[in-house]
């Protein structure tokens, strides 16, 4: 069943879960620093990912919303750091 949510409901859920972004940043602090990324830039990327996570949440898949958000945020951190770290590792 498709998750249907209004923009107002989505925004309220995102605001409620903003702490998940900082928790994810703090959990991955070393990785983010090693990639040379700024916390505010990472926060913005994770905020966008969280909005998408809330919009695309499917309760029929067995995860609760918070688990889904954390999984999506972790995936985005790896994307952010991976794309930034690769050129540095190659020496370019």
C-alpha cells in the first residue's frame, strides 16, 4: 500500500526527526572529517535525503519510519563521503 501523506504532515515528521540528522553526523564524524566535508553541507544533504525518505516510506515493508530514516541517512553519508574521498585517494 502506498504511503500517502500531505506536505504539511511530511514537514511535521521531518521536523520531529531532525535530531536523526545530527545523530548520524556525530556517529560518522571521523568519516566526514576524513572526506574533508563540512557539517553544514552534510546536514543539508541529509535533510534532503530525509525528506525523500519520509515521502517514499512504505509501512508494508516491515520497518518503522525511524528505522527507515536512519537507514537512508546512513546511505547518504556513505554517498557523500565516497564521492568526495575517491579523488583524494587517487591523488588528484
